[in-house]
C-alpha cells in the first residue's frame, strides 16, 4: 500500500480485508497495510468506534470477522485494478466504449462511481481503444445465458428452441448440467431428454429457453470442462473411425478429446472413434498427426481427407 496513504484510506482497506478474508489476523492486516500488527489493531479499533461491527476471536484459529449487520464496504479500486478491469473486457473482444452493449454499459457505471484520479486512465483506454474482432467467438444473449445458469443451479429442466449450424430449428427438452466457456465460445453441457443422451449445445444458437418445473440430479462428481471436451466429440451428424499407427497413449496426446475417444487396437496402433458436423475441418485436424493413419469409417471425412490430400499435392507441384 502507498506509504503516504491517509489513516482513513488504511482503515477502509482494513475493512475490505476483514470482509474478504474472515478470520484474518492483525499480522496479516499489518502486512497488507505496510504497518505493524499493533497499528493494524488501532485501525480495527477505529472502525469499531465508527459503529462498524467487527468481532474477534483469540487463539490459533482466531482473527477478525465481520459482525452481524455489517453493510458491504464501498468499492475500493486502485488505478491498476481499474485499468485491469477495462483490459479484461477488451480481451474478451467487447466494445468497452459502446453504451448500448451490456458489458460496455456496466463498465461505464463502475467507472462513474470511482474517484477521477482512479478512473482517469481506465476511462481514456475505454474511449479510445477498439477491440480486435474475434471471428471465432459468438456471444450468446445475456438473458438466455442467465436463464440457463440459473436452471443449472436450480437443477430444473429447460425447453430449448435451438438452431443448428445448418440452420435447422429444433425443439429440445434438456437437463442442464453446466454452462462452460471454451475458446471464447459458450456451451451448455446437458442431458438431452429428447435424444436420451448427453449433449453439448452452443448457447449462442439457443433462440429461446423456458425453465420447466421438473427437477433432476446431475451426475455425481461432474467435471464440466472434461465432460464438455469429451461430449464435443460425440453426437454429431457424421460418424468417423480412424486407425492411427501409434499406441493409444501417444495418440491421445496428439488428438484433443473434442475429436472423439481414443482406444487401443494393439501395442502399436490405436483407434479414434468420434463424430463431426464439419468433415473438412475434421480432416484438417487429422492432418496434424505426425504418424500414418487411415479413415476406416465415415465416407464424409474420407472424402474430405482425399480432397485435402489433392490440394496439398497440387500446392507441392511445379510452380
């Protein structure tokens, strides 16, 4: 903390530390404030004199805790924290200066509440910096996302109006397990009641989401990220099977789980079993394998692989 900070500023930071880290000791408060533990106790005493309820417990497990009825402390940001918040928004490729965008509008509200000396640099960056578009990202509607997140938390089924990549409209009933962000895309990991199997859906393709009264229990010990990567490789239109000239352990290091399941054939070969809605992209991903492989099932991916091989041969031919 700034050595020249006023006693009031130190007391506010002490309050923030007590609220964010219940059980914090005077020693730790002193370290954060840059003062002795005795001085840290004086700041806590100052807060109590101002009518702010802070309790303390002695002993190894003791420390300061917020008392009953303690109101939230005012937001206290440093210039670096404020600028970091703006940069995080821009990293997400949002237009931080667009007041009609929910993220831009929320950020503007935060900056208006901060002292000018704190917000000045962040405000300048917000108004003058344009984010580079992420053409692979597709942001869902905030209202739709909130509905799905709440349904996950409440463990209630949802009826979805969903549009596939090919433009086909579907009506689905799902049991939402988790909303997961992966590589700037938002996914709903769920059990599809309609198809009777685990499924992954793009949240930006959800046209409507209606929460139903029926409840459910998600899988025990669910790891949403691992489950998402596993399910991204199944349930698509075109099934595929590929034999790879490498043991399963090595092949699994080269093939992301989103491409399907890798299983051993023998000590020297393995099998990739998956599905895709984009045979051309799947064939291009297979081409990254540093060993020989054969598409043994899936005419769409086999044709895409042959087309890719022909293009590569033409590219390597005489100029």
